[in-house]
């Protein structure tokens, strides 16, 4: 009897405790919903990413630099309160970004790609492709041009581009002593810059979604000739490869690679990735077939998420696709087909394929860690209103300098994407402002300014150490992330400077047939000047 009463008492106490906790949770949630930090929408909102990027470039250590930036963001958000800082950094930040379905889809895609690359290595496909390429690609220039060509051909999605081009071309560039830093630059420069000028890509879908009240797809097509950063990046890549010229930190990496050191720095997080015993009997088909299946499966996955099998047209389905879900589903089915293919060919037994699962996961751990920290840092800047601050500054200046507006928008897009590590977020902020300023008044200037938004966003994303595309390029090339950022930055800044001048000219001429050739001549001329200066040194 007493035991029953005790149970009833304990039950009542537990119920009351749960009720109290739930009410406290509700109160805390209401308080959090109403809480606005004192630094919201001010310049202080940009300090966390600036500190993180600066530390990463100075210390060459990316994990601690990103975490320091995250911590500063949490402190600014909380108003220097210890408890709120900790809960914001971990609960709203790290746990929040890892709970986001889009982010999880990208991580699953990363892991599956790592597993497939490990399987292709173990089956001997990568080694066989390297042997085949060595008989057809006979120079360092040829290896780099082949990398650029493959990057241009895989224009569906930048994540997919980075990892696929890296896994295919790494054996070839290694064979011809191309540094991992140069390979990661070529991968990165043919990812977002190519996707942003490809009508059938996840980036085109994102841009068209931000142009409200207008024919987004038509505007995207008409904006391509004005996308100077993307177009001039391709011109620059081909020129520096054809001239065999390197400058800045990249020159040291390339000089060392010619002597046999592909990494230059002692920190080599991917040096042993895929070093497991390979099947010498593997053929080129063991690499080509999985990659082809992956491409087809990912395209099908993306149009599936856009409603293609529900009656939507192909372009409409691509415009409405969810890249995260589509790539995740496509890569999963490609993995299943690849396992079956290797089993049928007897390239890998089922057990050997399964042993590649942890190996592939381990190879992607550095990229996953950096991505998680980068997403968390973005969550901190979002909670401080960094985007709103930049949008306010932009909106206030937009109506005054009409002819120089494309060049100004390009710079603002560069800075915002560099600080936040997101190009799509930059589109979402700047494009609606541009449409509001020019809609119904000057359509040609609106097209040019939207293109400047896209070009600036891609430029900032290309330069930023906390950009997911930059992180993926490092993973695809299996290059130290800070090495990739520091060697790529002078190249990207060169193209950005020429693009800014071209946008300033275009604001007055407003004719793509005239302005694009001017930009190309300026780009090539700038490279020849740089080459003559480095030769004198």
C-alpha cells in the first residue's frame, strides 16, 4: 500500500517537474523569439567572419580560426552573457546547422562521393585511367587543359563538379607533377563560375527564384554576356595554363611540384587517402562507368525533386529542383549500382566494397568539419543581421550612382559573399533590391546589375575560406584548405579587378558586344604585364 502511494507521489512529482520544464522551455522559446541583440544590423555583425578569415590566412590553421569567429559571433549575440553565448554557439549554431535537412543532404552526398572514390581507387579504376591518360595526355599543360575542359562539361552543380573533377583528374595531374594547389584552383574556378553561366544548373534555378515579378529564366539568359567575373575567370585559366605562368604563392607550389613535391607544406590531411592496396587488373571502365552513372543519377535526382515525373517540363523541373535532396538520392543509387557493377565484373567483392565505406568517410572528415564550422559561422552572422546591414547600405546608395551602379554592386556582392561564405544568400539580398530600383524604368541596366550581383557573389564565394564550394574544391583535389585559399586569392583578385573596371565601362556603354571583348583584352593584357613583372624579379 505504502509502495503504491510512493509510486503515486513520485509520479505526481515527475509530472509537475515535466510541466515546469515545458513551461520554462516555452518561456525560453518565447524570450528567444523576441530577443534582438544590441549589435543587430550594425557593422559589428561582420566582425566574426572577418576575424575568422584573417586568422585562417595568418595562422594557416582553419579549424581554430573558424571556431574563434563563431565564438565572437556568439558573444556579440548574447551581449557578453556566458550562458546565452554557449547555448547560441552550440544549440542554435552547431546543432542547428547539423539539424538542417539541406545541410545534412550535402553531408550525405559528400560521404557517398568519398565512398565511391575509395571504391574506384581500390578497384583499380583510377590507376587504370592514369595509365590511359599518360599515353594520351603527355604534358603538364595538357593535364591542366583537360581538367578545365572536364570542369566546364560538368556544369550541373558546383558541389558535384568539385568532387567529380577532383576524383577523375587527380591521378592525371599527379602523373604530370601539377601541384595540388593548382589542381584545386582549376577545380574551384570551373565550379561556381561555370555553373553561374549555365542555363541548366542548380545555380540558374536559384537565381531565377530570386527575381520576383519578372521572367527569371529569360533574365538569367540575357545576363550571361554581362557576367564578367565568370567569363574572364575561364579566359584567365586558359591563358595562364597556355603561357605556363604562375605568380604569388602558387609559383612556389608549382616550382616544388615540378621537383616532385605536390603539397609544399608538411600538413597533408589527404596524403594517405585512397592509399589502400589497389587491383592492378582494373580497367578504365571501372572509373568511367561509376562517374557516368553518378552524373545520370544526379540529374534524374534533381529533376525528380523539381516535379519532372509529375508533369513538369525539364527546364521547369531543373529550376524548381532541390540540389541537396537530388544529389543525395542520385549519389545513393549510383553507389548501389556501382557496388553491383564491381561485383559482376569481379573487380571488387561485396565485402571489399563495404570496407571502402569507413575509408571513404574518413577521407571526407576534414571537409565535413570545415563545412560544419563554416555553416555555424554563417548562422552567427545571420543572427547578428549582417545581411540586413549590407542590404541597408546598398539600398541607400543604389539610387545615386546610376552609371557606376553595376561596378558598385559587384564590389558589394564580393564583400558580402566573402564575409558570409554564401553566394546564394548574396543573390537573395541584392537581386530584389536591384529589381526594385530598375523595374519598369531601365531594363538593360537591371539586367546588367543583376549580372553584377551574380558575378560579385561568385567572386566573393570563390575567394572566401569559409565558402562551401572552396572547401569542396580542397576536398576534391585533396589539398590543404589554407594552401588552396592562399594560392587562389591573387588569381581571383586579379580577375575581380579587371571585372570591376569592365563593369565601370559597361555602366556607360551598356552594350555586351562591345564590353565583353574589352574585358577579355584587359584580362589578357593584365596577365602579360604580370608575367613581365615576375620575369624581371
